[in-house]
């Protein structure tokens, strides 16, 4: 037990104060993230949309996310990560206040698209900011700390959202608006005059690979495509999984919120420790492969039997998948970037995950409506196993590229 505690504490040592403050900003922001996990349930229960219409509207969230990530990466390289992060946080506030007034499919789809585009412009700027303010030897753990804060917030947001939804769905939107405003205020007050790492060579230490646009880096484009496939399957968590809980298990919004909060607690508790261990024991690509396999197991397990315990087991495996895959996807992206194109690389990485938000609800609800949830989980599991194979084959190509460029 002493060695376990020592290892756990070591995972947090050496992280810079700005890295902790960026994590705090994300914690505050994500603690108010009540809308997205309940958006599908809100449209089905409150607005009485059918499953397919719900999937189309949710896909608009993904489209906005992709566009926001792409534009956010470009703006980060042009304007700097501070301005993009601050205005992204601030401008989401009025959007969350407007959304509960939109009742039709077309109006809600438009509102969600704009809100998502503004909100996800934050992602590449935030990734660049983490690299900018972190000590070079702690970059991976700084990314992990940021994600850990996001997941702690995600354990708070849905749990609180489940209780608020039982009163009125409008409070979900208002809660998100308050959290966005508070996170914008904290970010502005701390970072408005903050300088990053002064040593230029230190900032470039992770740039071992390419000195071109990510859109000319063929192995990275393949990597991004595989990341999209992973995101499509993993983000069933935000769309069809809550609908599955509601329609098949007849769980209440509060019960759904508790399971989603449980996922946040698991990731918050274990991510830094597992990443710290994986960073020493395996390559980034190998960690991603294991993460993808865990995702396959999580969805395939839902076919074994029925029971509330199985939902928690499946969610636990999804958490391990997220812990192993997503931080190291950011690591690979950072390693293949350089200062000139870092925003573009991080934008493409964010875009890859955001693309999953387009296709996940559209495909997931389509398959669930036509063929049933069991076919959806079986197909998702099989696709994940094939994706793991794709990452395995890509690993040799990316290693070859490294030997050519270093």
C-alpha cells in the first residue's frame, strides 16, 4: 500500500502552477456540463422527437464541434491560445441561455451547431496552452491532469444535471451558462499576463518528427482517421448509451446521471496513476491499442446478460479505454508537431475526436432504431477490434518515419 501511495503521489510531482490552473478552469467549466449527456433524453422525453430525429440534431453538435476544432486550430496559430480560449468560454454563455427557447428540430439543430462550434474552438487552443505552460518533461502528465479535471467535472455535472432535470430541463442549460462564465473569469484573471516557457529549445523538444502541415503528414492522417473511428464508437457513451439505459432498463434521469458520474469518478481516480505507469512501460501507440481493445470489450459485454451491475462493469471498461487511448492520442499529436504548426496539429487531433460526435449519434440511433441495441453493441465491438489492428499496423510505419527524421 505504501508503494502504491508513493507511485500515486509521484504522478503529480513537478507539474507547473499554470498547468494546475488550466486544470482548474476545465474543472469549473466541465462541472457545469449538464446539457450534452442529457440532450438525447431531453429531446425524446421533453420535446417528443423520435430516435432518428434526435440522432440528426445530435449530429449537428458534432458538425459544429468539427468546424470549431478546425477553425480554433487556425485561430490559435494566428491570434494565440489565450484569446481563443477566453472568447470561446465567454461566448458560450449566451448560447446556453438561448437553447431552452428552441423547440423545433430545425431551430434546436441550428442552436446546437453554433454552440458546439464556439465551445470546441477551445480544444486546440487549450492543448497548445498546456504544452506552452508545461515543463517539457511533464507535458504528457500535464495533458493527463487536464483530462482528469475534465472527468472530475464530468462526475459532478451529470450527477447535478440528473437532479436538475427532474425539476426542469431548463436548469441544465442555465447551469451550463453559469459554469462557462465562471471558467472564463478564472481563466482571464490568471492568464491575462502569464508567460510560458522561456527557453525556445525546450518548447521544441517534443517536435521530433515533421516540419510540415499535418494535412501533408500521411501517417498522421491515417492515425487521425483511426482516431475518428474510435471516437464514433466511444462517443456512443454520450448518445445511445443514455438512451439504452432509459429505453431498455427504464432508468430515471437521476439513475442515468449517477452512472455517468461514476464514470467521471473512475477516470478522475485512476487516470493519472495509469498514465504515469503506461508512460514508463509502453509506447504511446501501444497504450492506444490497449485502450481501443477495452472499448470493444465494454460494448460486447452488454450482450452477455442483463443487470444493473453489468452497466457499471461496461462503464468501467469504457473508462479504462478512455484513460489509455485519449491522453496518448494527444501525445502522438504533440510529438509529430512543431511550433509553427502546433495549433494545426492539435486542431486536427481535436477535429478527429469531434468528427466522432457527428457520426456517433447519427449512426448509433439509426442502427438502434432499425436493428436494435444488441446489433449496435455487437457492431461497435467488432469495429473497435479492427481499429486496434489498424493502429497496430500503423505503429511500424510511424516508427519508420521517426528513424528518417531524427
